[in-house]
C-alpha cells in the first residue's frame, strides 16, 4: 500500500513532477506550514441546523432529490465528549472537475491529511482526468510520497481534470460500478456550479440505491461565481485576481510613465464579472466595465463605446492621453443586442450563402444590420468565419478588447473631425487568462483549500452526504474560521430545458446593490479622471501583504465599511 | 529649496504618485534598505586604468571624439588618505531616455543620496520627458520629499522618459543653453545603447567647448543587449525576465494540467534574444527559438516551422499533446528571407496598386512570392494593410506567435493526411511585454540601480566625464561589488550611414559560443521531449529566492559551471 498504483494507464500524470526541477519558491512552498481552523484541531462534533429548503422552486427540487431534499446543513463544534469522535478507516475517492483553479492540490492534501490523522488506515483514490476517470475507473492511489510534491503548488496536474459529466443512466451505472468495485465510502467532487450539481445528483443516486457511498462537494472556480451565505467564496478566485492585479498594476505604471497608451485589458471570467470588479478594487483603473451592469441597464455596444470615449475625451482635456481599461471576458454575452445578432447570424449561416457583395445582410433585421455594420471589419469577419463544430459563431473567440479599441478609434476620429477631441489615442490590447488559473496559491487560497479538504474528510467521516464543504468567517485569522457543510439542495433552483426541470446551482452574479459593486460605483468617477492607480506588486508569501484577504470578500463579509 | 519646482509646465508627473494609494507591497518596498558596495561606504579614491581604445575602428572613433578618445576607465578603491575625498557641492541634471526598465527610479535615488551624503549642498535637477526636457529646459528640482515615494518602485514616472535624441547642431545648442542656464557641473544619462552613444557625444561637445559640464551614462534596457566586460548587465533585465518567467511557469502548469494546449509565448525584446534565452533557462520550455541562432544558421520560416512541428509530432507519439514554446519578439527580423520580402513589399507598396486578383504578386521575385504564399492569410493582410507613416510595412505589429501557430497547424494537417501525425493540436497565443517593463524592481535590480546611481554621483564628484557607470562582480554579495566607470569611447565602433561614419555602441547579441546559450543548447533536446518545466513563481522580496541572480549573469560571470 505504499506505492502509487495506476489502473488502466501507464502514464501517471504525477510522474512529470520531478522535485529536482523545482524552483526555490516552489520548494519553499512545499514546506509552508498550513494552519487549520481551531475547531479542526481539537475533538469536534457535528451540529445539524434546521431543515433546509431550496434557492428556488422547492417543490420541484424536492421531487428531483427525494432522499436529500430538506436535509440540514451541519456545523462543526468543539466537544469535550471524546466518544463523539467518529472512528474507523474510510475508502475515499476524489476528483477534480472543470477548469483549473489555484489551490486544488491543497484540497486533496487536506482530505488526505484528515484521513491520515483522524481515520488511520484509510485509503484515498484520485480519479484521473475528471469525472471520466470515475466512469472509466481510472485512478491512482494516493500516498504521502505521491501527494507531498503538490502541496501549495498550482495546477491540477496531480490527477488532472476534465469537463465530462455524469449525466445519462448509462454513465451513472458506470460510476456506480466504479464506486462498488473500489468499495468507496465517500467521494469528494471538487468543482464549480455544474460539477457540484452533478455531485448532488450522484449523492441522490447513491442514497436511492442504498449504496454506502457518500458524496461531498467543494467550491472551485476562479470566476468567483459559486458562492452563497454559507459558502462565502470559491477557491482560486483570490490567487487569480492577485496575479491579474499584479499585471494590471504594472501596466498602469507603464501607462503613466509613457503617457501615450490606452491599455485595454480583457480578464478571464465568462459568466460573471467578479474578477474584473475585484481587480478594479485592487488597482483603481480609469474604467472597468461590469457585465451585470451593462445587462441590467440594457446597454448597447454603442453605449459602452460612448462611455469609454467620453472618458478618454475628458482625460485628453486634462492632458492625459493614456489610461487603463478593464473588460470582462464575457462582456458581449451581457449585451442583449449582440445576443440577438449572433442568434440571427447562426440562423443565416446555417441556411444561406454569405455572398461577397453583402446581399445576405438584407436577411438581418434592421437593428441587427445596423449593429453588424457598426462592428469593425475584423470582428465582422471573425463572426462569419470562425464557427464551432455545430456551425455556430464562436463568441468566446472574439477579442473584445481589440473590438473596443477599434470602435473607440472610429468614434474618436468622428469627434476629432467635429472639433470635440484634440488628443491622441493609441490602444494596446491584453488578455490575462491562462497565467492566472494555475499560479501558486496565495496564502489565503492555500489555507482555505486545505481547510475545505480537511472539512470534506470530516464530513464524510461523520457520515454526511449531499453537502458542500463550507468554511466561513474568512476575514478572521484562520484559527477562527468556521467549518461545516451546506446542503447542496439548499443552493438549488430549477431551469426548464427540453421540457424538463433540471436542477441548477445558480451562478452568483455581481450584485449591483452588493457592497463590492457599490464601493466601485462610488469611486469610479474619481478613478476615471484622476489617476489613482495602485500597483499591488507580485504575490508575497511572507512579509507585508502576504496574508491579505481580497476586497470582494472583505466587503461582502462586512469586514470593512462599504 | 525644499519644494519641487516645475519649470515650464503646470503638470508635474510626480503629482500623480499619491502615497495614500500605495499597496502594502509598494509601501513595504519604500522602506526596503538598500545595501551599498563596501567601497562606496568608506573613503575611496579613483584609480585610472591604462589608456583605452575602441570596440572597433579606433582611428575613426579617435576622429569623432578627439577630446575623449583614449581616456582610461576608472575604478573606485578604498583609501585611508581622507584628503583624497572630493568635496564641494555640485549641480547635477539627470535624464531618463528611451523605454521603461525596472529600477530607473533607484538610479536617480542613488545619485541623489550620494550628493546629499557626500557633497552636501548639491542640487539635482530631473529633466522631464527624456532628452527633450534638456533641449526645452523642462525640469524639476529634486528634494528628499519628491524622491522618496519612488524608491524601489517600478516605472519611470518620477520624471518620465522620451525617445528624442540630441542630434543636430541646433539641438546641441539648445542643450548647451540649458546646462549653462542651470550652471550644471554634471549630467547623468540613463539609457540604452543609443542614449549612451548620445551621452558620449554630449560629453565630447562640452569638453570641446570648454564647458564645465561632465556627462556620465548608466546602462538601462530590459533587452539585456547593452553590456560588455566592464558592464556585465543592463538594469531592468533581471526584473523583466523574472516577471515573464512567473507567467511562463504558470502557463506551463496550465499546459500540463489541461493536457491539450500548445502555448506560443512571444516575449518582448526586439533586437536580441537575451530575454527569451534567460526565460528558457529559468523555466525549461519545450522549445525556445533564439533569433541569433536562426540568423547564423540562415534558417527560413519553413525551417523554423518544421523544427517546431517535428517536436510536436514526437511529443504526440509520447502522448503529450501540449507544450510551451518561447519566441523572441524580433524573430522575423532575424530571418533573412523575411527581410528580403519586406524590402520588396515596401518597394511595391510605394509604387504599385495591390489588386484583388493578385496580379501585383508577379512583381515579387520568385523566392519572395513563394514565401508570401506560404504565410497565413491574416499575416499577408497585415503586411499589405498595416503601414507606418512612411508607408513601410510595420514589422513590429506582426503577431509572430499567431503566425507560427497558423503555419504549424497547416504543416500538421499535411502530416496528418500523410499518416505521419495522429495527435491533436490547439495553439494559444500570448505576448508578454508591457507587464514586464514597469514592474517593481527585484532586490537585485533595486540594489544594482542604486549602486549605479551612487557610482555616477561619485564619478561626477571626482570630475570624470564620458564614462558609463560600471558595477561589477554582481554574483557576489552586494558588499563585494566593484564600482567604477568605463570609457564610453572604448565601447564604440562606427557604422557607415549616408556616407558618413556614425559612432555606435554595438548591441550585445546572444553569443552562440557563450555560456548561457551553450547551457541552453545542451539541455533543449531533453526539455523538448521530457517535461522539465520549472515554475519560478512570483518575485519574492523576502525569504527564499528573493536575492537570486539571474542565470545569464551567473553563467556569463562564470559563477556556475556551464
């Protein structure tokens, strides 16, 4: 039981982690001691809360999860009754699901350490390559030697991840075969909203079949859109935002030093604009576009262009022909008219010929035609040429930052001709994405993930299922963090798809009446005109700033005045 | 004399640095104590070396610099003879010239502190916006309050920079008027190869006119191509490479975790490939293209594409459909055939009409036409459409990383059709540039720059002119660094331009028989196939790795075995 065993595949991803090629910082992080919330360091008991409901449509959720609906959330509390401690070894599987987020390795380390320390004799299997690893029974048995090189390191390469889902009856059957074969007492699913919905369906399935396997989720996504009152943050958000903010801060200093560039920075995060908002709070850009506001105000692309152009003109009058503008990756998904255009284009591209002369454009509704003509030529071509395997326009491939630069240029030329603008404009485009997903976790994410994993181990040890590991009071020192599990069904609502109700954990969008947005909104006019740039600098692991909590969390938890 | 005075402009750039909006890391860096080489901390004397010559064509250099040619370099040595110490206050001007590089503010701090401590009563003027500030007599008088907020901070925004040159007789006259008006004893020019050539011309001019103003240069450029035996490094290179390497390391972890992307990373640095080489040594990518090798081997774009494609195919056979590839920004400048094509295109675009049907292409030489047809369509369009104000093709705007992705894709499809490749390929493009130019300087750059500035003050105080501040023994602890000044004429050669000899400091290119390239060349085959990725992580200011010297310097100074 001491060596890693890989079933069904010769290449264990982890063999690529060779310790001798670690950098000094990587090595020092290996030996970084992870603090634990005090409730996890002493004997604890589990205190159940009141019966839970759902985030919406509780009747439908109750039908979809007959065995789990209504179960209470649970909280770990200190106890002096040592007989309350769970005992006995467990067999646990763990899986990483979806895109990378800094800290995933520490969740696994937390689970592993809990079981090593509190449930001696336990076995932990890591499913390889995401949920497909469960269905295909591809796994590696975790050992201290195997886990150690990944402590506090970025990436998901210990067992890798995947985007498959366990959806069809056949797939549930395959998953069942694996957990039965491995005799699993529990499974921890580390993932985003979809993956945790999937985890809950699996928990329900196992319960309905009277299987002993329990399922616990963990909140992962750099996008920061999987959260609720009990789960104040998804892991990875803190690190990713700090990496992007380092780069934004550098670009700001560059803008101010050179005095001649407008840097348009697109930031990863498709569905929600949390990353853009957090980076704005960390760095004070001249402009940050928040998708949720654009959608709520039903803004058009022209509105957004005019908003940016107006500020550029005002700044030119003050002698500033430079600036920094943050744009969320998902911006155009938030603009209703763009959605309409894309839907019409998909229809036309599927059935008609796009002629060079542009006769095809007459098939567009007048409003859509106007918008299409408003778009820069390069974007028009991208919309017509780049299609996914289903023939649809690939919205994700549109380089929004370049599109906006081009549209702002056109608008500025117009104003220059009208004598309303006398500055000079040079746009520089940036996309900060992949470099943030796999960075070494900050001290916050390292500790948070370790606690999430440790808590997941404790919840399984106490016989819980259908909960998401929940660590709270995150603005306090780690010792004071609260630990528990939240009923996944309590976070759910339903969506109607293909005539059926589907359970979903709703993405937590930026709330326009939430403290982070309100703080941003109260300061942005000043940032637009005056230069209040902040350069957070590189993430530090020791010394000043090393244990700072991000602004979103501080503001949402009310730890600072909005 | 205690407040900043701006002559000729209401907007002092520095007013935008408001200390209350500094991040914690920025603030902590303000208070970071800068160590000094021990020779600068005790009484010193200046020891002149033997008469110097030139890097090439000494006869021509002697004619161009009749008053300066042959002057010795100088070295600071400890002395117990306190009467040897220079005395009396000085009036000194300082200017930042050319692109940003981390540490510029510390050079100024070093000059300022030297004069405050060793030449009490001195005055330092900062010329605003580069050499134009000298010609237009735009300056700010530096005070402790003014300088303090910029200590150890990135950027050039204390006095900003510019790319103007003092070239024509009229411009020399304007500069003369300024230095006479301000009664300057000395001027420090902080810049790259061109700016230091300019500094030497100015020193010669002042000497020829019997003016009291002395001129000292300081070696600045992130590109790392201003160096020689006495000047082992240009400042900013260390920080920029470490910032890029952090990002490359993250992208490597991402590549390994996802297992499905080839990341093509273009790195700033037009003329030389030092940055790409250093980042390769820090991170161990699967492929790094070194422009100097491509030029020496007279490789074609097809050769480079094939080299990359071959490795991708080999990796696919091993089950790796991912990787990281580094590309120097200036790559296409190194490829002879591309230079020929661009020259022909410039000629054709200037005189002929580019018709849609492509008849114009017949004007290209057959080899050029073949290369043009080999290029991806997007690049063809870029070559034809994007021109600079002189109507020339804008080589700098070509996104080499996207071009290579497209060419590799085409080649892989061909091989797939031939049954020689069965993998899958997805390219992701990155450009790391601006985010590295203005980062907070590493401990190395912070100390190095401070010593360079402090030494420049000492050289001026000792009455020297036409030298470049030189700090050596850089792999040893700061206390043991050597300090002196190198005759700028000794670094010069001539180039024939418009029928005249022009003095130039030759750019130091990557040497194929130098230790850094040899180390890279000895390891790259292993890196290509095995994954030896290293993730340097974010720059640390305290703790492990905080005082590491970069590989190029270590290898060039022979501090490690090649």
